């Protein structure tokens, strides 16, 4: 096991924050909204309508955001080869997939109860919570 190096950890956290920001900007772009499958948009719309009826005092944005993240965006982020995002038979390496999983976890923070033993993610979680309003 490698010895703990706080400087390396900080550098990695900063890099992870930058990548999460890139993903976030792409996810909330008008282009991405237009590319979202009609079925996903329809389910989100129905969910908003029912939430307004059955839970009018609750925010439906977290419900819809959680659905879109868990059922549409997170699977595409974690397994891009399954969605034809890499082209050909390419698949991410173990390290790249691990990084994609971290990005997906951080993007889900706003919508899900995030329970993780990854204590080093706390700074990144704080970072994403300050920027997550863009997703809602």
C-alpha cells in the first residue's frame, strides 16, 4: 500500500472537481436537454404532474433529477461503451471506470442520500453541492 501523501490527494481532488464541472456543464447544456430521449422527458413530465398533485408542498425537482441521474445519466457515465459513446469495441480501463464511478457518485449527491466510506470525497461533495443548483 502506498504511503498517504496529502499533496497528491489535494491534486487529485482538484482534478476530480474539474472533471465533475465538465460533466455538469455538459449535462445541463441545452444541447443535452434536446438529445434526451423523448421517453425519459415524458416520464419526467408525468412525475412532475403527479408530484404536484400528491405532494404539492414538496419539491419535485429532486425527484425528477434523481430519476434522470439514476436511470439515464449515471449508467451512461459509468458504462459509456454500453451506450455507444466510445465507438467500436472500446471500453474504459479499470482506472478510467473508477474515475467515472466517482464522477457519477458526486453528480448524484444532490438527489440521493450519499453514504460512502470514501472520506476523501467530502471536499468534492462540498464543491458539487455549491454547484448543483444548476442541475435542479
